[in-house]
């Protein structure tokens, strides 16, 4: 519920002193639900305990390198074992839009992305996301992208229906975001 209310994909878990204990993401919640875990399980049962972090004095280069090598979309920033912030891929994108990168996108793109077809259900999307650990999947019809489904979309659908996984039998087209920036 907190992920949905704040519209933040990752939440640090701290103790009473502010010490970082773990992190929980929207995808962690979906993996737990798809694995049959109860929605009311305590967050400590599904959070990631071995959290990759950066120190507040680390360079941007070090932060990006750590995100890439540990395959994380965001990292808590710590100082004296206490969380003082968080940095995400979105923060890097927001702050580097003025740089003229000359590398063609085709050199770094995923060549065979995981896609959803209009015949797929929201449950198919859940399975694909939890298996691949991807947070967003394009919906394709006749080889054209017509929408996008995110982990947040699935969580919202589940929350609206009291986390009843059976409600994910709906077509993925009922859940997808139709306005995709191309």
C-alpha cells in the first residue's frame, strides 16, 4: 500500500535508529504474491536484506558502476550505516539530459526484448515480470507497440481487488498504459 500511495518503486526498511535493514521493491511484492505468499506477511519476510548501497561521498561514476554491476535500478545512500537518501536510474536520466551522447542506441539496446501480446492476460504479465525481474513490458499487436504494463500497474490492480490473484485473469490490454512514448 505504501508503494502505491507514494508511487515510489523501492522503499528502504530501517530500524528505530535509522539503520538500513533492507529494501523492498514493487517487484519483490509481485514475486512474493506470485509465489503464494500472503499479502499480510511482514515486510521483513520478503525484503532484500543484502542491500547494495553507495556512500554519500561516492562519485556519480561509482554509483552508476555499482548500479550496473549489481543490476539494481536504485541504491540507498548511507552515511555511518544510516540511510541519508536514495538514488535511482531516473535521477541519473534527469540530470544528464544535457549531455550529447554519441553512441547509437542500437549498440546498447536489448535485441530480443520480452514482450506481451494482446492475447496475454495480466497474470501472464505477472509471470513474465517475476521470471525476468523486469518492471515494465511492452504490449505488442502486429509487431507494433500499443501499450506498456508496469509492475506498479499490476500492484494497483491487485490492491483494488484485495490482492486476489484471480483478478489477473483480465486481458493485459485492460491494464496497459496506452500512451507510450516512442
